[in-house]
């Protein structure tokens, strides 16, 4: 199965699929923090949204989808190519339910530092590519924000002590 940067091949286990070729590159989450200008991020956000929408429309959900599992490969037409990696936990169902899609999108929202306009563009591209009625974008946005807050709260509750200890050690 192929869509732009996504190659899904063969399966093993209960409908799990794996990425067929890995490209050395920088993680999207690091790239957005360090190197990207706003127009490049806009293009990348649309590519990622289209890729995630394709996965979801094919019934795939990815419980470990985040900016660290999206690798930027060689530049083509002025923009790095986007590759999804670490797909060993991907599962395919007849369709990807909204709850699973929101969870995937919330993990991306928490792991990629972008401006609000990029997040809105991501959501709109995702909805269009998924064939979802654009009049529902506020419903999706609220659901993703709620899930993002819950994920962030869980992360900080689990890691707060370790982070502060490492900060105090380095001081």
C-alpha cells in the first residue's frame, strides 16, 4: 500500500504492519524546534496530515504515533520527504473510529511544537483528506485538545520527578 511517503507492506501478528524502508534523517519533532521556517513547517504539516488521514481511511490506527516516529528524509521540491517509522504497533480494522483517530492526532499535537495556524491547517487538511464534513472541524478540534491536555497531564505526572532531578544534577 502506498501514499506519498508511506509504504506499508506485509503483516505479522494480528494485522500489524511494518515500514518497508528506513531513511536516515531528522525527527520531525526536532526539526520543528531547531531548523524549520514557517513555510516549510506548513508544507510538512500538510504532508503529515495527508499521510495520517490516509492511514485512518484505510482502517489503521497507530498507538505510538508522535513526532519522534516521523522522519524527514531527502529534500524533494524544496521540502523534506516525510516517512512514518516504528509501525510495529499499527493495527488495521475495518475502519478507524473517531476515538482512535483523536488519540493519534492528540499524540501528534503534543509532540510537534508548531503555531496555532499550523495546527488548524493540519486539522483542516486531515478532515478534507479523510472525507469528513468540514462543518465538524470544531468538534474534532475540541476532542483533540481535550485528549492532548489529558496526555500532557499524564506525561508530567509520570515524569516530573525525573525531569527535576536531572535539572538539579546538571546545575
